[in-house]
C-alpha cells in the first residue's frame, strides 16, 4: 500500500478517535458522585445525551479500525520473525522452490505468457540457474519475436552469471546457437 493512502488512513483514524473522545468527555461528568448517593438511572444527569455517547463510541471504534492494520503489523513483526527463525532457519521465507518442469509444461500447452512468467520467477529467485535465462530468451525470440528484449536479457544474464562460470558458458553457448538459427 502506498504511503499516501496509509497517511490518509492514519489522519482519518486519529481524527475519528479525537472526535469520539471529545464527545464522550463532554457527556461524562468529571467527578464521581458522593459516596452516600445511590447510583442508578435516576441519578444520571438530566442533560445526558445517549446519542452523543453512542456517536462518540462509534467514532472511537471506527478510528481504531482505521489504524489497527498498521499497529498489528508492527506489533506482530517480532513474533513473526521468531516463528520464521524457528521454522525457516537460514532460509528466506519468500523464496519458492525451483520448478523447471512447470514452464516447460506451459510451453507444450502453448501458454507462452505463463511460461515466460515462470521463467522470470526462476530468474528472480534463482538467478544462478541458466535454465531460467535460456528459457526466457528462447520465448522472447521465437513466439514473441522480441530480439531486442532477448538481447537485453542475455546481457543481464551474462552480468549475473559471472560468478558461475559453468552457467555462464551454458548461457553463451545457447545464445550463439539461437543467434545462428535466427540468421538462417
């Protein structure tokens, strides 16, 4: 969520909280009754307005609901960090497992957009694997016919795979084959 929407939500929430508190404090007497006075409905102030009390409580509840998601997120983050460290030690929780068969299946089904999305996911989470780079480049060249984008992706892959010589050699070999096929 953008910071602007969050700021607007906080302003509205705090405004509702303040409005509700001001309505309630006008209706509740500042002092308690003497000890010998029996408290009951007949002992309430005659000018007490239950509508203002209700509106004040409703405003407080609405304001609390408006700012609650951010407060809960901040309050729960240490607990979530503890749970992640127990159940996912040493692993990034958001990194999906490597699945090389799914994009191949999508290509066989001629679902090229889905296959390209899967290859891009492999590139994002497993950049050291040349299969993601090669598959995305092949799709950009053949069904999508976007050689400029394929060239950019190849160059980016070369930069990312510098630390992995075997993967880099595989990418370069496949690029030369694809470039040779396109020239024919």
